[in-house]
C-alpha cells in the first residue's frame, strides 16, 4: 500500500501546484489587463476570468462561442474581426487587431486581440489560442493627443505669423498659410531642415553663423530649461527677396525634445522704418549727405585718428557765392536742385574715405583724411583738392529749364591731434572761408596766413620748375674725383638751376619738390642727356677721354618702368662708351622691391654702366642684399669723413666700410675730403679714391677742364 499512498501524494501535490500556477496566471492577467482564450477543433471555447471582465460579461450568463463573441464587437468593427478570426483559423498568424467592443450597458471599450493556430506532434491543427488586452486608456490618451494636435494645428493655421513644425528626425511636418504666403516655400520645397538651411541662407558663411548661433541658443535653453532666445535673421524668400525676421522656437516635448514649433516674426518693415529714422537723424534729407550731427561725430573720430597716425588732416568750409540771389530770383525749388548737384560734384572731387557733409543752407564741410606727416605737403594736397572743387563747382548747372552759374569760397585748416576742439576747427575753417570771400570769392584760403604764404611759394616753385625744364635752365657742374696720386679719375655731375631772377638755386631747394610732384623724372632724363653729351665731347680730347662721369639717380627715376632701356637708348643716341658712365644710387632706393632692383642693376651692368652706392652707411641697407648687388663702387658719405680726424667712432666706421668694400672686391671712394689730414687717414686705411674741396669744387664744364690742365 505504500506505493498507492505515494502516488496519491504526488497527484495531490501536482494538483496543488497547478492550482497555484493558475492562480498566479489569473493574478498576472488581472494586473496586465490581459485575458486569454483557447478553442479546440470542435469549437469549444474557453475564456479566462480576466477576458470575461475585459468584455464586460459574466461566465454565468455568457457562453463564449464564436457567434456570441462576434455580437460583442462594435458593428463597424465586426467585418474586420471576422476576417481576422478566419485568418487565425487558417494558420496565417495575423498581426494584432485593435477593435471596439460594446458592453451590455453600452460602454465602448478598445481591445487589442492576438491569436494563432497551434499544431500537435503529428503536425495536425490541435487548437487555437490568443489574448485580449484592454487598451481603452491608451486609445483615449491617443485620441486626446490627436485632439490637442488638431487644436494646435488649427491655432497655427489661423495664426497671422509664419509658423513651422519639425520633428526630431529633421523633417518639416507642417507649414501654416502665413508661412507659405510670406516666404513662398511649401513642404514640397522644404521637406527637411537641410533643405530649409540651404534655401533660406544661401551664403555659406552666413549659413554657418546661423547654424552656430541657433545651436548655441538651443543648448542654452536646454541647459537652463528656459525659453529659446529669439534671433534676428536675414532669410531669403522663394522669390529671391531677402526679408528680416525675429525667429524663436518652442519644444512641444520636455527638455526641448520631440516636435518643435518655429515662429517667425516679419520685422522687415519695422527694420526699414528704423533705418529710415536713423538715416533722417544723421543725413540731410535733401542732398543725402551726412548732416551736422554725423559730421561732428566723424570730426571727433578724425581727431583721434590723426593723433594715432601722426598725419595731417584737413577741414574745408565751403560756401556758395551769391546763393541767396539765385534762391530769391529763381525760387527755392531751383535752389534745392543746385544744392543737390553741388553735393554730387563735391563727392566726385574727394577721395574714398573723405567725408562730405552739409552743414545747412548753402554751407558744406569736407574732411580730408591721412594727407601727410609734413605740413607743407599736407597743405599742398589740400589745396589740390580745393582747386579741383572750385573748378567743378564753377561749371554751369542745368537746373530744370535754367542754365545757371555759381562759384564757391573755401576755407581750409589743418589738424593732427585730438587736443584741438571741434568748435575751434570749424571756426578756423569758417574764418578762412570769409578771407576767401573778401579776396574776391571763387578762391581757397588757409586759416594760417604763413601756411598760405608757404603754399603760394610752393606752387610758384613748382610752376617755375616746369618753366625751367621748358627753357633748359638746368646746368651740370662737375666735381673732380682723383686717386691717391691726385691723378683725375673722373667727376661727379651735379645739377644746378640757373634761375633768371634768383640766380643759382642749389638742389636742396628744389629736388624734394621735384620728387613729390614727379618732375624728378624729366629732370633726371635731362641730367642723363647732358651727361652723355659731355662724355661725347670729352671723348674727343686726350686729356678727358678716359674720365668716368657719375650722375645721381633718384629712387623714383630708377623704379620707373623701362628705366634700363631708357638709359641704353640715350647712350646709343649719343654714341658713347657705356663704361664711362657711372650711376650713383642711394641706399633708400634699395628699400623698394629688392628683387626688381637687382634685376634692373644687372641689366645696367650688362650694358657696361658702372654702379656706385652713394651715401653708404647713412641709410638702411642690409648686408644680406649688399653682397647680391652688382656694384662697382661704394661711396663713403661726407658725414663720416668730416670728423674722421677727431672722432674715433667715425674712424672706426670708415675703416670698417673700406675693409668690407675690399672684401667684396668693390672700389671705394670718399666724398667731402677737405683737408690733408682726412686724405692721409683715408689712405692709411686703404681708401685711394677721393672727392672734395681739397681737390676742387663743383664747377661748370669750362672751369673744370681748366682745372684738369693745371692738375
């Protein structure tokens, strides 16, 4: 009997375990709101307790047959349910089906059903099983969200400002009508954010700035959990016109996740209005020139800039002559036309960066910037622009049906630091303008009487220089160059201006002006022609045929296009030996484009012309370049020779120059030698060529040749 008792115990334990398992399953289904069902092949259907609750029926009153179950389904969903049941029975294992059921009290619940056909060990259909899950709460939440989105979309659609929706995947899901009307784009044009970036911001640099700024604003909003800070953007519309917008964004999910609402406020008109207001505040409405307010601001900046650059600036006060008469006789409309044309002519006369302003009435002011560090040169440039203005404003004006004439009076003052008061500058220019009116109008006057005198003298000198070229008033003087035995080697040709009234004018009084005005080019060619002509004459005499003649060449002359060819042509025209011509070049010449300088020197050297570096040691020559220059000679400047007998520093400098020249296989000559002590010291250091008053002063050709006979 023990075997029977053991078997009974095992069955009791198994039954208890099964009951426990079924109880746990029921509890799990109740918690998950999931019920289960089975159906054998005979059609017997079994429901779990939770499934009865889900469908709102009682096991005591409801028999779960296929027909009874169909009757629990909402009539609109019954066809879909029947098709789904047939698919389950045929073994198709269809996807879950969502449908509605109607409880006996009329309550509608949403159910998600799943089912499948199962087979026995022999592969024959054995039964069907499935689940039913109450998803009413989820469906109600989805419906509430849909209703909310529908309300939001309705609001967005009705909003008068452009709005757009985009999701986390970068897709633009919606554009309201205001967006389409304002910017012209539809979702067909910009279905993704990438499309939007390239169309709205076609400039790559601006697009990158927008992208970086947008990302920074978004990150800041996320970090601080605050609203997205609006950004002012310039957006390209579909029609090609750019408009200004204030753009902000709002996340419809938490932490700026999910769908984003982008809001664009069109500020194009307000922006234009603001610019117009600003323009009216700072510009004259008639002439569109800066008004007094903006002029004073620019004058303040000009004072600061001139102090930093140490360059002279100028202020011109321009007043139209007899403007009141024209206004009174032809009317204010004609007067306004004249003022507009005056403004246009003034702007055409000045340089880029200069300021033209209308002070009021017929008064205009001009600020000329960065003229020069030297007052005389700055004043000369100011006068040149002033004369250009006078000439332009005195041309006839076509004013409607009238052809009118008008002139102007200009007062000028220079400034170069911020210690001067703006009011004082304007008073100075105003006073100078009235001086111009008192002297006959249609004139320019400087506030400083001495400056006016200097300018007048400079202009007179320039005119006389041009006249001197025409009348061949320039003459060459020759200063002898000798060796250690005082034998003549050649001469340096020095230009002199023989003025019919002033007499002999030394180079220091006119060479700088010639450089600044460009007259140095024709003067330099004049010197070259005269030197070649003199060499031609000397070649006919045994006493002078071997003399080398040196002439000075300015940087402007040397760097002009085709200089080497010009020299060669001159030599050929005079049919002289090129080796008898020496060009003395200053160290400052080397400061400009050293490579081009070396190229030109090589061409001259190939022709046979000798090259000497003048005033050596006084400039900024680099030894790195010096070794590359095709020089024949270095000339020791007179400033080192003058005190060589008494100044140990000058002795050391001269000794170094001579040693360096010899190491580079260059001839060396000292200028400004006036005493025997100087000559002996130079000779002891190895310098055997000299030039200076000890041997002879610069002289005209006849006197120089007489000196040669004595030597």
